C-alpha cells in the first residue's frame, strides 16, 4: 500500500495491478465457502472454483443469492468477487465486491437462464467472452478476459430496502 492509500498487487498471470484509493470505505462480508440450501422447492447452491476472492458487499451478495434461487441449479461454480481489502486481482475494473464471476455452463440455453436470473436480480452489466455461442447470450456485452467465466457486475443497490432488526 502506498502512502496515498493506493493498493498495488502483483501476480504471476497478469503482472502488476494498481488500485487507486477510493473515497470512503466499502462494507464487505466474507461469503460462505459453499452454500447448499434446498427447502420448499427453493434451491440455492454455489461452490468456489479456483478463487480466493470470497468477499463482497452485502447488497451484491443478496442479489447473487436471489439470482441463484431464481436459477435453481445445484452446480453453480463461483469464480470470485473480491478480496478482503476490496481489490479483485487480476481485474482492476471490479473492486469493492459489487460483481460476481461464475463459470460457464456447457450449453447456451442453461447459460441464458443464469444471465436472465442475474439481470432480474439487478446486476446491470453482464460481460462475456466472444467465442462459440457466447455472443448469442441476450442481455450481455463482450469484454476481453471473459472467455472462461461470466461476469455479473454493477449491482444496482438502489432497488433494495434494508430492514434493520430491532
């Protein structure tokens, strides 16, 4: 960390990445390492794949859980959100835990159902790769670096109402 608050990270695949200091602080929670919920016909499942980025902001986690309940699959592979310090190496475009990455399914129809669920639960931008059938996913945009995972980002927290326990 630099004196001005910028955070720098170096890794083997993408080299050196710099995260400029933001304004204020972001609330983050640590996600469960996996989730297996099946009750009254509602299925919410995920496991992590090849990622230690297991932190997110509470609102995005709520949206992710909602999308998983809508999707109803038991084989969702999350490839990460952000680290405890709010960085998201190797990406510099999605710090602060407001985005979720997931592994692709083998068929366009299944992946489209996942995209639709993420959109319904207020992830505004869904980024995908450009090979195979990926460009046919309705409601997505191409972004480099997404050939091996789908990126659901820019969660719209303005649609949420926070209910505080008394």
